[in-house]
C-alpha cells in the first residue's frame, strides 16, 4: 500500500507545483497576448496587417490550450498510476513469470508506454486535424497519419527497447560502477544516432532529394567554405506532405553531415533569406554551441546516473509507493519521475543559455552575410509563415523560450548592422 510519509508529501508538492506553474505561465502568456497582441510590433508593420495578427494570435491561443490540456492529462495519468497501487501488483505478477530482470523491465516500461501514449493520441489527432487544419498547416491524410504513427512506434520501440535492455543488463552485471558503463553506452548511442539519423532514420519518414546544378546550392557551398564547413550535400525535404510549416537544419556528423531545406521554405523565401538562415545555423557550429550543449548534457547525464545508482537500493523509495522490494526497472521509473518533476524548475537556466546562443548565432549571421537585411527579412517571413507569437509574456519567455522574442531579435539585428 501507498505510505503517507514525508517522501510522498514532498513528491506530491513538487508534482502539483509543476502542474500549477505550467498553468499559470501559459495562462499569463494567453492573457498577455490578448491584451498586448492587438497592435502589430514595429518591426512587422510592413509585412503584417491587424487581421493577420489576429489570426496569428488565435493560432497561438488554440495551440497552447491543446498542449496544456494534453500535458495535464498525461501528468494526471502518471500520478494515478503511481498512487493507485496498480504498479506493485503488476510487478509482482511479472516477476512470478520468472523471465528475468531484462524481460521484466522491457515489459514494465512497454506497458507504461502503451498506456501513456494512448492517452496522448486524442490530443495529437485534434492538434493535427483540427488546430493545424483550421489554420491551413496540415496536409496529412488520416491514412498517412496512421502510417507515420506506426513507423514511429516501430523505430522508437526498437531503439528504446535496445538501449533500455542494455542499461538493465549493465545494472545487473556491471557491478558497483554500472552507472559509469551505462553513461558510456548512452554517450556512444547518441553519437551513433547523430551519424545514422540522416541516412537511415529520417528517410523512413521523408524523401530527401539532392539539390544539384542549382545556383542556390553553389551559393550555399561557397558561404560554408568561407568558414571552413564542408557538407556532403544539400537536400530538399518533402515537408509539405505533412505540413506547410517552414524550416531548415543541419544534421549528421562526419560523412553524413548535410544541409536540409524544407520544400516549403524554398517556395516562400528568397535565396538571400535562406542563406541568412543557414548562416545563423553555421554560427551555432562556429561558436561550438552544439558541442557545449552536448558536454553539458553528458555531464548532467553522468550526475543523474550516479544519483540513480545511489538511490536504486534505498527501501523508502519503493515502500512509499507500495513496492515490496527494490527492482532495477522500478527504481529507474520512480527516480525518473522524481527527476522530471523537480527538473522542470531548472528550465529557466537552460532557456537563458539557449537565448544567449541564439543571439551569438544572429551576430555571426550578420557578420558572415555582411549585412542584416536578409536575416531580418527571413525572421519576418518565418514568423508570418508559421503564425508565431509576436508578443509572448516576459515571464513565459524567461521560463520557457529558447529564442528571444522575434520583435526583439529583429530590432537588435538592425542595431548591429555592419558598416
């Protein structure tokens, strides 16, 4: 049975505070948008009229509401599972089959994943076929949506099951320093995924057409060459089969490094704007933001795995939630739930670092392009194409946003115009 003790009380406080903070911040954001979002910010007055702004604001409100409700329902289900006493009985049943820790753990997490993902499905459907369709973004058919879902489940189940199985094996066979071996394993897996994603996983969901004998490609390669970045190719992705949102990104490492341009971006942006967007991404590379982010994540991962190892055999952790004895996979789940609840409040630190990186990348883009007009123009077009929120609440931005507000970015870019 669940034990009413200080540990449970502390967990419930953290869990409830996280949900309350999310509600308050998103509520503030919507209220602020309604009160301040009637006037077009100065940098956008030449490209957005009040009617368009009204549509952009409505899209933000509708999207935020669906996201908040989906998150709260997911958190409520997790809390219900933890406090209902279902899990201890389920673990006892699985153990009685005598399949061993690895199989038990895979089944334990597999069932949890099925339950929680089933709860997410209605919200995903509503977001895609109601919200995204209402604002002209969705291009998916229901059949394609199902196929995409099935493919995602297969890929995630295979890769997630493989990594989880190996981690559980290390927990059983790796001795007192299993956490160190697990950290090395996870780090190598992440590097492998960075290398394989562009050539094996991404093509399962989209078509990537090499762009050759194209003036834009020549411009991109020349621009990349000026900063010593050599890419294996520039690819056009059929993003329009899923959505009308626009984007571009770098992906891969080593021989799989490539630039991917959404077909929607190519259709709506000028060559100079696309070069500016890519210059911004190059700025992240030259400023070593990706490397710094990876080092931070790997350091955090090491600390968290060590903490898991220290807490894994702590009886109160299990007794509080009604478990009769420790089990590696149960410990991973309980500690992971704790980390998720408490880690939410560290989000402002990550957001602040990310905003700093974005400003540095903007500065680099201006220096590389030798002018700020293309980047400012690209940001305006991206905002219009994606119906971005132009007036986020300052507190919401401080807590969540990894990018500075668009109006602020554009005004700042104008101020750093090279001579």
